[in-house]
C-alpha cells in the first residue's frame, strides 16, 4: 500500500528527537491549566515534551497502563483519582514516596525504565512554597485554620506541620472526618467544630474543601478572621471564590487562590520527571494574566 509505505519511509527518515509524553488524568479535566504550565516550563528549559489532558471515564488503572504502553513517561493525577493512584503505587512492585504514603494520595506518576511506577504527592510542597516563597508568609509560630477533611487536605497536613506553626486547627462540615484525620497526627492537629472556629483569630485560614466548585463555602464563624489574617483557597477559578469573597467581607487583609499552589506543585512534578527546577514566578504571572486576577 503506497500510503503505509510513505508513512514507514517518513518514520525511517524522521531524525527529529521524539517528544516525551506526559498528561494530566482526571474527570473533569477540560479546564486544567497543567498543560499550559508544563509547556511554559518546557520552553524555559528547552525540553522537548508533549503534555495532554486525558479524561478518564472508565477504569483508572487501565487508562494508566494504556498511557504507559504508548510511550508515556509520567502523569499528573487530579480529581477524583488521587486515591486510586495511591492504591496503584502501593501495590507490590510499584513504589511510593514517603510524603505520598503519608498523604495516601498521589498526584504524580513517574514510569520507571523497568516498567514499575513511582508515585509522589507534590500538592503539599506546592502549597507551602506558594505561601512561603511567593506570598512571603512567615509560617513558623503562626496560627493556622485548615478547612476540609478530604484527599486535598490530607495531602497538605504534614507539609504544613513541617513549617512548625504554633497551632494547626482542623475543621470540616462532617466533624467526625476532621476528628479522625486530626487523630492521625496526634496532638499536633486540633479538631474544632465550624462554630468553634470563632474562638480565636488565625494568621492563616486555608480552604481545602471543594465547596467552591458548587458556588458554596463552609459555614465558618466570621470571628476567626481579622485584619491580620491571610485567607487562602486551594481551588482556583476565573473569579474570586465564595470563600475569598467571604474573607474579604469579614476583614481579611489579603486573599489568594490556589493558582500559585498549582504552578508550584507542577514545578515539583517537573523536577521529579526531568531533574530540573523551572522558574515558577513568570509562569504564575503568565497563567494569571490569561486566566484571571490572582489576588486583591
Ligand atoms: P478532595 O479530594 O477535593 O478533598 P473530597 O475527598 O471529596 O475531595 O473532600 C471534599 C471536602 O470538601 C470535604 O471536606 C467536604 O466536606 P464533608 O466531609 O462534610 O463532605 C468538603 N465540602 C464539599 N462540599 C462542601 C460544602 N458545600 N460545604 C462545606 N464543605 C464541603
């Protein structure tokens, strides 16, 4: 067949180095900014890569195997598959980083040459780097209120504790989940009810719930916020999230969304895959310009 023959000849004489394949897998995944971020990092570091979005409707493990078999080098994993990715890497033969093991959630897969999979979680380091380096927050001896008790919060608890805050309180709509999660970290994390959040004012209040995705926010006591409070939402969107609006209305001096965290976690994944630290600040600026106003 002439067509096949032509394509074989094209392949034979294509001396251009092939791009290494990466992707973000999730559902939904259409709005993910990860491909834009990794493309910018690739331009900066002159690495030839392809980074796609893959929406997974059926079996997650099968989708990963298929991507690995099609010359995939690594994947980012997003909602709702981070726990599935952790389970996949916890299976014998595969490996987990210590931080992914604590988080019991994986957002980065790296396919090894021997066919095994290494799973890591860069969400926590992404959040802490954004707070400390980009926003200049002194975390040591600070008081932090963290809202939520799902996979996203579990991934950031240990890295936040490593910043040695004076106190870290955890609250959630379903209180039993916050209590169970706090128990895993002993006395270092104190569970408080939503109503009890008004007992003190915090330096930093972090929303780690998915409430904003439905246009809602947890029923916090507004007394937890004053003019020394920075309010941070781990989600991001084209506008202020309901939590950010609420924090501004209640006197918080600054509000930020999770776009910086997203770029920083991407940079940590990029380092795992390529061994190079990309510059994040210009990418945060660029993505915010395209996407929305990052802070007020
Ligand atoms: P993720 O991986 O994003 O953490 P998750 O594990 O489903 O997702 O957790 C979602 C978190 O957002 C939970 O803390 C959830 O509270 P419950 O444990 O009470 O369900 C919180 N959440 C979701 N929608 C919410 C809403 N409308 N109001 C308050 N909290 C909400």
